[in-house]
C-alpha cells in the first residue's frame, strides 16, 4: 500500500466497525495535542568559573529571536553584533544562577539572575545585558558558545524525520 488513502483504509479496516476505536484514537490525539509543549531547563557551565552554571529556559520563539537580533543591530549599517546578540539570548533565557550545584538566592529566598541587583553589584555593572553577562562569563568566546548551546537546546537546528505511514516500524 503506497497511498494515503490505502493507509486510511488499512487503519480503519483493523478497527471496530462501530467507530469506537476511531473515536478513542481521536481522543488520545486530542489529549496529546492539548498538552503544552515545553523544553526542560538546561544548565550552562561558565568555563573559567569552577562550580558556576547558568540555568536557562530554552523555550524561545521566532519573535524573541528577531527582537534580540534587532537589539543587537541586525538591521543597522554596522550589522549584527554577535556578542551583544549572545548576551541578549543568555540574559533573556536565564532563570537562575548556580554555584556548586545550589541555586543562588538572595536573603528573601528569591532566585537570582543577571537582572538581580546583587549580581549586577557583584559584577560592578548597571545593565543585565550585555554588561553583566560579559562580566559574569569573562571571555567572549564562552558567551557566544553558551548562546549557541541555548539556541540548539531550544530546537532550532533539530532535524525532523519524515516517516512513511505505509511502513510499519519493523520495515524501516
């Protein structure tokens, strides 16, 4: 069987003629589709700072990427400042900072990020990005590598495999 119609017939012919199984599969699909799709947070090590990691949420939209690129001069005569773009990505996706496997909090128990006054004071900066991120990481190549890791973890660059629905998994 090589056409989609043949596949539909094959699936339907293997189910109960009352349509109950079709409805059950439809309900299963509905249940799966209604669940929010979200990537797990990841941890990025800061190479020159032993024990230090940045916890980030790799849930990034195209709109966010465009805004970060524009903020980094993508549409300007100078062109995109990749370091500034990388700092934007890191600062915007940061959900916490980690020291020796413990999430860093302030005196009130609030988890700290690059926008936290304590972190900006610690790095002697006044802006979360690019200044605080740059001071925190220390080396520009590590900043860009971290941004690439975040974007890759978000799914940009993932390949999606095409599947022939007429073949069973044992035939692939």
